[in-house]
């Protein structure tokens, strides 16, 4: 199985890309979706987060208040490192387990916080970086998620730059255009992978 990472910062269009690839029949393991699973109440990561940050992290139902946690993570670098140390190993293990049990010729993993060590951890063959300018990301976050500009800027600033991500990628997919443009670019990338006619 060929394993390809889709890397991209917030507002880069990973959700649109993964929706298209899933629509074409490919397996996509999304780190954001896995992250929501590993912090469910009672899971080890959930307990470790509550131990580290206290019950203020919980909503009235006793689940993790993700908005509150995001506010901490994107405003305090030391808190972000603590959260990542708790969650990232567990997310990586869960994603690797899904890939190991998967069938098909090609699988994708969507990683908002791609790092070089993911190649070995997930056995990646290629990394595709979805790229938009910070200005485009800001506009999309404001329009599509009703995010306050200051919050959106903080989240963009907390991630690696396009230049840093590009250095780690095998292919850069420009996503400044329309949804149709993105689909064409993904089709071109699939053809370059030799996977244009394959399905997950």
C-alpha cells in the first residue's frame, strides 16, 4: 500500500481535499478525527489532560471542552507543548493501527501538524502539502468558520510556515483557486503517483 500524507495548516483546504479523495474511494485517516477519539472521556489521553490542566477543561456534560482547550493551546506555547506531549503519541499510534489494518493500494493521512518523524512513524511514501497564503487562510476562517480575526491569526501563527512545510513535502498543491481547481490538482498528483485509476 502506498501511503501519502496530506499536510496543511488551518484554512488550507484539507477537509475539501479529504472529502474529494474519500469520494473517489480512497481511505483517508484524518488526524483531527482520530484526535477527537483519543480524548473521549475515560480514555488515557483524556485522563492525562485533566490531570495536567484540571477540571476547567470539561464542559457541563463532563466531556472535553475543545474550544476552551484550543484557547489555551493557541495562546500559550508551553501549554501547547504539554498538550502535544500527551496527545500526539496516542494519535500517532491510533493512526498507525488503522493503516496497518487497511486494505487497498493507496491510503492518505491528513496531518495538520506534519513533522519529519511522521514519515517513519506512519510509513509514508510521499507528503503532499496543501498551500494557501496566510491572507487566504484568514479569509476562509472568517467566512467559513465565523472565527474572529485575532483568533484566526493566533492559530495560523502557531503553526509552521508554508516555507517550512514545503521543505518537508514531495509535492506542493496550491489551493488558492476554486474547488474545481483543487480537484484537478489532486487528480494530477494522483496520476503522478501512478494511482489515478486505483481505489482504496
